């Protein structure tokens, strides 16, 4: 049965064959993971009240903040460094990674203490900040980065080698166990602590899996000033950009958390779960397939970068367009079918936030710049986005209410697009970037139609 189609399939040991296999595993894992995540979300919304999701969204935001603020690109350095697949480099990188996990945990504990001290006097009544459970949840979540920092760098090695079946299998197994833990806990105590149980079970499974079941060197403490210096030189701009990345990707939660009551903020969090599902598909395609592939091409065949990148961008464009159409037209129906009437408002939020997929496709251009080592440009891009969101979100909410706020959240990344295209033009050529300009213009037209016709 395979013979008639054999000539259309690349050989497994070729670059194209490895990329096809890796892409198949990665996409399969993404689809299964999102089916599990969304399924568990449906189950948990029937067991818990909306404010539980708002609380955990804020906990996740704090963790994400400290993770970004300490990100020196260890994962990307293992991908792009010539000796990134060597045992000594992997162990030295793991030692740095472990220290970073401890730093994130310490920062998270400090945040919990500050919130516990200030919230009673400063937090508006009824908001997520005023909930007395939040400081305790944040403090307990500090265990997660400790475990994540201990994960073996053989995980990054598998991604560099495009052996995605290891990471895909571990992700799915981990997620199944997380769901089982949350549901089991919720049947005993239907509170926000069930979601916290899931947050901690996942990293435990991941750290065990990467050390025991992934091929590669066993981890050991290795201090190497030369490797640490390389990590720092590449990652120092990423650390600065991480400040702006954190603001740009999380300011909506901090700002809206202080403007909305806990229930409405919970609706917003539910809507972001569905938007995040699409975002994760695109991010996985970029990070697990696109970035390793482009970095390998840059190392071995730099002249082919424009042609192969454009093929990859075409796939991303199709995924982004499909995600926008599906959630814009079907977001309300989705919530009506899968959730109780309590969550109807989230459907409207999903439809407006779906515009973010049209802006998200430009992230791959930033990934191309980073693959070439231009981490400074990433800092500038995220700085522009952070400033744009912090200014536009409160203004939009003040003038147009929740609809204006949602439009600001969906479209703020567009502010950095002209700068990104300008930097990418010498790599891709003027002819190739014309399509990027057309996409930007089309996105603005579609957004204008949404605003005009509601």
C-alpha cells in the first residue's frame, strides 16, 4: 500500500524527512494536548466557580513574569551553538538552568509576601488581588520553577535533533496525569486548590521523564565560565527584552485584574484559554519545528534560508487565518455548546480576541531574527509592544469599555510590525516581504470591519 506514494515522501534520513517526522509528532502532540486541555477545562468549569480560574490566571502570570525576567535563552543556545549537542555543554547549561529555577522560586516567594502585606490595604474589594487565597497560592507555586529548572537538557537536545517523539510522548503523559490529579482533587474539595494540584503534578512528571527516559548524557554539576559567557552574551539582550515581553504578554491580566470584578475577569480568563490553544499550536510549530530547522539551515546552508523560511511562513499564515475564522465565527457557539449559560459572555470575548491570530503570524519574523543571533532586535520589538499595550488598554477600556479593551489586547503586536519587516528585508529580500506588508494592511482592514459592524 505504501509503494504508490513512496516517491512523494522524502527519505527518513534526509533533512526533509526528519523535518516531516518531527512535524508530524509535534502537531500530533499539540492536537492531543489541546484536546486534553480544553476537555479538562470543560470538566473543571463544571466543578469549580469562575473566580478559581481568575486566581490561577494571576498565579500563572506571576510565574511567567519571573521566568521571562531570568530568561537568557538556554533553550535557543543549545539549538544554535555548534557544540550545543556535546555532553559537556549540556551539563554546563543544565547547571545554569538549575540556578535559574532557584532564582525564579525565590522571586515568586517574595511576590507572595509583598502581596500578603499590601493587598489588605490597597486592593479594591471584590478584585482578584483582594482574595486572601492568592498569596498562599503564589507561594506554593514556587515549587514549579524549582522542578522545571531541574529538567534535564536532554529535552533541548531532542528538539535540536528533531527527535520530537520523546518530547511529544512526555507532554501527553504528563498532561493526562495532571488532569487525573485535578479531577481527583476537585471531587474531594471543589476549590481552586484542585487547579494548584495540577500545576505541581506536571513539573514532577516532566523532571522524572527527562532524566530517566530521554537518551543523552546524565546530568551533573559542571561550572564552565566560557560556556556561561556564551550563554550570557546571547541571552543578555533576551533578559532585557524579557521585561518588555512580560509586560506585553501579561499587562492585560494585571490591568484588567484591577478594573474588573473577579467573575468578569474569570470570563476573560476562559476566553484566553481558547485563544491560548491556537497560540500554542503556532508557538509549537515555530519553536519545535521552525526554529530548530532554520538554525540548522543557517549553520549548514545559509543561502537557502529565504526560500525555506517562506515555505514555513506560508504554513503559519494558513494556520493563523484558519484559527481567526474558526474562533471569530464560532466562538460564541463554542461556549454555548460546551459551557453552562453562566459562561456565555466568554463567547463574545473569544470572537473579538480572535483578531490576535492575524497579528500573531508576524512572530515568526522575529524568530528568524533571533535565529540569526540578533537578540537585541527582539528587545526593541517587545519594548514597542509593551508600551503600546500599557497605553492603549486603559484608554480603550475608558472610551469603549470591554470591547475596546479586547481590541487593544488583540491588536497591540501590530505596532512593531514595520520595524520587524524592515530588519527582515535584507535576509528575505524586498520581494518576499511585500506579502508581509499586504498581510499587515489586510489585518487593519479586517479589524476596522469588526469595529464598524460589531
